[in-house]
């Protein structure tokens, strides 16, 4: 791939442009808001100049509702040899293109499974897709050249290609992406009118659950509008669990021993099923989930403290598999949780103590 046209310079489009430009592809940028395209260009994502002729690949990075008309227009203008989109919904845009009478031989629907809470070109990064799955949804009519261009794009962005049926993809993202967004927002919405005393007690648990609730509402209205059925199906199943959990909690308030036992069993059931589901979430680098030991260390909120603790772990010969920081309320301190292989935990604990760190049991 020598040339590309990125249409839509938000987070995903700009990140694609930065990755391609950084690997020698001449990238042309287009957006309905020229200022956004100029911003992406200023970041090093390419040029806002019109291509002199058809580019190798056009990457359409616009909201799902605009994918089909944007691609149809680009095809009519003959701007590229191949066309793909990066929207988070795949079945709908493909059917819309068919309804518009477009040939699907030069088109391939894709979805990079990466993103951030922030949006716009300034949020774009060249490494956004590194190591992340990138779904490709070819059909029997997809031209081999277009598929190869898509695979080259994924390789240049250092992502991992995953081939799926478009509708199967939409059901999958409804479960692992779209429903979690709504549930996170619903939990966060409870905080809007909560008493300030309660909000001040927020710890890492509520931060984990509500992190993605900071996402752009307009963007998510577009996404959910393109995949409402599968998301509604999953939410209906969650609602069934929620109703049963409420019933179990009410039973725990009863003076009747049998009802309390029933309530306990109901709560335990949903928690155990949650354990089982959580264990299926892929671990590091997409491998099977691994059980790590946690070494919790008290850490001050001063410059260089994180670097110092990582350096001390390195001197101990221990690889940090994952890390989490929980900040103390109202204090310039917190707890850093270092996730390591179980056999490495005792040695790391001893080494950190020797270097003056306070280990939290």
C-alpha cells in the first residue's frame, strides 16, 4: 500500500492516519469539518490535499449511520481501488450499501477493537491498535485485492486480524462493548444526584465500573442506533438477572429463615455465574486468563515514585504483569497493586521491604 484516503478524522480515523503515515504510506485526509482534517494533518497524519488519482485504499471512519452514503459517494467518485469502513457495527452498513445499488466487491467492513473515552483528532495515537483485534467481515463477493489491502492495513497498524460474519460480529459487540457501555452509564447516573458524602467514598471499584461512562454520548447514540436489537436482547437478559437479584435481596430482609436461605442462594448464584463469566475474559496478549498474585504497596504521590517501584521490581528480577493504583481520599498517597506470577510474589514482597517500601497485607 502506497497511498490511502482517510475519510473522517476523529479518534479512529486520525489514529489510522498516524499509523499509516508513520510507516511510509502517503495519506490524504478528508472530513466534513475541514478544521478536524487540518488538525490531524498537523499531528503528522498526512495531507489535506486532494489525491491526484485513485488511492490504493479508502478508509471511511464516520459514524455508522453515515457509512453507507459516504462509501457510496466515494465509490461514485472513484477515489480508491478498495474501500473499507471502521465503524463498530457491520451488518447494517453492508445492507444499506446493497440497497443503494453499490457493488460490494470493492468493499470490506472492518472494526478495530480499540478506542478511548476521549474523541476527536487530538485523541488519536499511532499505537492505538497495536496488539488489538481488528475484525474483518468479508463476503463471498469480496475481491481478493481488497481483502489483501485490508490485511495490509491491519499489519501496518500492528493489530491482529480476526475474520467474522458481519451479523455475528454485531451480536458479539453488543455483548462485549455496547451493553457494558450502557450498564456503566446507568451505574454512573446513580452518582449524579447522590449525597456528596457518599460520592467521597468512591474507591477503585466504582472507578472501574464507571470508567467508560465518560464516553461521548453523541457518538454512542449513533453506535447504539445502528445495533439496537442485539443490545436490547442482552439487556433483557440482564434485566431478568436484575429482577431475580432484587427479589433475592428482599428475601434477605425477611424474618422467615426459608426465605433468607432462598435469598442467599439467589445472590450466590449470580455471583458465581459472574465468576465463571469473568474467567472467560482473555488475559494478557489475548491468551488464556492467568491467575496472578497481588502485591499491594503503599506509595506517595510524588514525582518518580512509580519509576522507583518499577525499577526495584526489575532489580528483583520480577516481571509486573499488570498494575492498578488506588488513590487515598484526601491524602497525597495511595496503594499500588502489582500483579505478578504467584511464585514471584514472595520474592518481590521481600525485595520491596528491603528497599523500604511498606507492603499492605
